[in-house]
């Protein structure tokens, strides 16, 4: 880790889990972002980044993925290590082996576990019984690695979060949860705009507001899209029906259509706003093509930053 980092990640995060961003201090997050930028530049320059030579990451997928799988697997390879893809249907976990036994067995074989699953309680149990670090690749409640990539996309431009406003428009889901916590941690104002019956979980909103008191961030939940995006520097959205909610697709289409991110809505934001989306996107549903494919969109840079933010996490907990 270079001396430019404001915080010693090798001491603070080595051997630790990353289940939610509540596990990180503001200093941890900023140092991870600085590390990600450094690693990203080294890779771009063709410099050596084999910090994890001889290390192995087990990747458990109970939910399908493009970005999570490719970014973690490529990240480990670029850091000099190896990654093993484990589909839960092909593991004994899918045949009745307990989470605890799986955690203890994998702890004998690999150096860390990344899991993308459904119930957050499952990843907490895995972490409890594993003697190696566990990384949350996504649960129904949290998506911390995505939020770190989102922060990186913003941080690379300004090296600061103060005085900026991020507005998330859509379902109060795991992405919204982690964005609120991430914003609160770094002092970024964040408004979640959603239909009344699709708000973020109350305990997460309250936790984010509690953290925001220390960083002077403004954390809000609104039901008015136009009012919510006024003065926004960043507008963010996600699909209206996440994996496992396909049966609700038609109902959600009707409920969320007034919250579509389109040219009329973004006209209320700052002129130089940036558009963010965690992907995959459904053009014509949560966002129109003219916005997502327009000049203010940075969605592919944001997707690319999943790789670099996660490499910083892997390096910090495994090196």
C-alpha cells in the first residue's frame, strides 16, 4: 500500500469480512477508493499487480450474475491469484450440507469466500463459521461491492463527496440500501425516490440517518420524483423487478412508470448531472434509451469500476 493512502488498510481490513458497508469506517472506504485508483492505473500501465500470488478465492453463486462473476474472477487473476466458481446446485450445500459445515470445509481449502445469495442471514452464518474472510457479492438486503464501485465512479472525478447530491429513483431494494449507507459514511447527500409501498427498509434508513449525523450528509426518502431530483449531481436507477420478483413484473410496471428516468425527469437535475445504473438495464422501463445512452451516462465506466473496487477489497483482506 502506498504512503499516499490516508489509512492503513493492511492492518484495518486484513482477514476481515465485508458483509455490509456498516463493517467499514469512512477512512476504510476512502482508502479502498484510493487503492482502487492506484491498482486501476497500474493495470492500465501494464505494471505488476500480483499482490495475491498463491491465493485462492471461492465464489459461491446461488443467484446468476454477469458483472459479479466476471469482475471477481478477472480481479483475482489480475492480482496474481485464482478463483473457483461454485454453483450451489453442484455443491453439497445444494444437497443438504449445512452452511456451517460448508464454511469450515472451504476454510481448509481457500483464502477467502465470495457469495452471491438470497437471504442475508445465510451470509452471516457463513461468516460466523468460516475462519477466512467472507465477501458479500449480493444478498436481498445489501450490495456493498456495487456501492463501492458507485462511490469510486463519483470519487474519481472530484476526490470529494461533500456538497454533491445523489438521487436514486426506483425500488427501495438492496442497491438502495447500500447506497444510503455508503453515502452516509462518506458525507454524500442521498435521496431515495420510490413509491410509498416500495420504500427501503426502515431500520436501514434510520441507520443511514444516524451515520449521516456524524458526516453532515442529508439522507432522505421521497415519493415525488421531480422534487427529489432537483439539484441532483447524480441520478441512479435499477430494474423495477429484481431476480426472484419476476411474477410481480406487470404490477410493478404500473406502479413504477411514474418513476421512469426520462428526459423530462432529468431536466430537473443539474445540467451536468451523471446517470448511473448498476445493470442489467431494461431500456424503456426504468430508464429511456435517450438517457442511458446519452452523453450524461457513465454506466459502463461504473460497471468497469466493479473490477477495480473489488480488487482493492481483495487486496486489503487477503494480502
